[in-house]
């Protein structure tokens, strides 16, 4: 009870500080990324001070979830969108059952021009639009830093999201990462293949070519028995999603993640050209939820592939709804930016639901 009150107080404080930082950064043109950078620095300072104990919440014993041979102490995990170690550390302290690193690409890239992430209202719902364009420190950097003790010390599953601009690039990224993973004592690694990429220049990706996707999974399976999750876009239609499920059913230990951000134009959310560098980007947040729920139901009713529900999960009600429709794990991104103190509150409510 006391820890739930602590979570609620921290939640209010966090949202107040966050809003203050955003308002301070609200110069014209506004740029949410500036506020995120400042927030990450503040958070980093906190995580390296004794104050970090304030963020420590235990996970109730009765809410764990299993995906094949991996046990997640809470079914809520960080969706792939962040590689800041201190943030990933903080979210685990708060009670996430596992994390997924931001998509790794072969070569370092700055991504698209700023401004490229903004807060928006979409159909009267709060959300984010981003066209980061997969900025990445690149494969070499990831591999050299993956054995971070801070992250692995939780001994909870860690996902690595693999991206590429061609089948060969996906394979290069996987092979190098897997060599590193194989050399470690830490065994709780899963791979997630990011086949949905609304922010790449030509919009083309592995979801357009199931033969390549099949070749990639076959190549992974020839050297690794780690769980493989394929993350699909809400922009793909029902038939495409079910085709991917069928493909996955030919392999062992594969799951599907529904899903990624949904492409929308900046015009549809009233952003000016000086507030966003691209003509459109990926919508995230509560507006995605209805579609996520439908997708979970679709996959659950038509296939045996385990489901990770991502997209618009902000609170206990959404977690419970997707669990009731058959999701095993629940990925969260926008709510971790908005208010990560929801994690212990949702964990507590889940434990009371049993
Ligand atoms: C700023 C930002 C960056 C993201 N980067 C990635 C990424 O690198 N790889 C990926 O698979 N999904 C990425 N996503 C998508 C999220 O993982 C998630 O699928 C999506 O935001 C929907 O979940 P949400 O409504 O909880 O935010 C990103 C989302 C945001 C908001």
C-alpha cells in the first residue's frame, strides 16, 4: 500500500517536472527532443546518486509471465525505442519485467533532421509523432557495450531489436550481436526483428518480402535457439499479419509483436513545416490502442503464435484488456516517456486482479 502511494506521489512530481522542462524548451520552433535530452541528463544524475533508491519497487510475485523458456517477473516490458542505459536501468528499478534495446543498425547514423519528435493530439488523444529515422550508434558500439553490468544485474530478459536496409544487413547485425551474446554468461536474451519501418527513406523493409524474412529466421535458427520475435506495423493489413504468423509457425520459439508506430502525416495533426522535418512520421500512444486490441484478438483467434501487445498501452485497463484477449507480454513506449511511475502502479493492480 505504502509503495503504491510512493509511486503515485513520484508520478505527480515527475509529470510536473516533465511539463516544466517541456515548457522551458518550448521555443519556436518547439522541439520535444530538447526536453527529452535534458530529462535524460537529469535522470542520469539521479540514477548515479543515492536518490535512486526512491525508484526501487519490488514486483509482486504473482504477476510473472512466461514466453517459451524465459520468465518475465512482470508482463510489462519496455518496447524497443531507447538505448539510454540509465533510463533502461530506471525502468527496471521501477518494475519492468524486461527491456528491449532500441533497434540496432549496422552503421552509425544520426537519423533524420530535427525537429523529429513532437507531442500531439490525435483524435482528441495525447500521443507522440516521431520520424527519428532510426538514429543509431551502430553495431560496433552496441556490441562493445552490451555487457553493461547495470542492466544485466537485474537478471531479467533483455531484448535486442535488429534492423537493416537489406537482408544482408539484418544478417550482419544479427551475426555480430549473436557472437557477443554467445560469449556471455547472461542467457536471458531474446531477439526482435524490426520489419516495420515507417521512418526509412523509401519506406521499404522486410515486411514487404516474406521470403527474405524466412531466410533471416532460418539463418538465425541455424546458430541460435534464443526466442525470435517479429515486430509488425499497424499499417500492415490483417492478411499480411496472419501470413507472418503462418511463416513463424514453421520455426521454433517465435512470437509476434503487434506492433510498431502507425504512419500519419504532419498535416493531419496540424504541425507546421518548421515543427517537423518530414512530411509524416510514426504515431504512438493511446490512439493506437483500439487497433492493438483488434490485432491481438485476430492473431489469438487464428494462430498459436505467442503475442506481445504493443501500441497505446498506457494504464492497467489496457494491460488487462490485451491480456484477456490473449497477449502474453505487453510492450510500452510512450507511457515510459510520459510517466514511467505507472509501472509499479500497474504491477500492483495486476497482482490484485489474481
Ligand atoms: C521515440 C520513439 C522511438 C522508437 N524507436 C523504435 C525503434 O528503434 N525500433 C522499434 O521497433 N520501434 C520503435 N518505436 C516504436 C515503439 O517501440 C512502439 O512500438 C510504439 O511506440 C507503439 O507503442 P506505444 O504506443 O506504447 O508508444 C519507437 C517509438 C518512439 C515513440
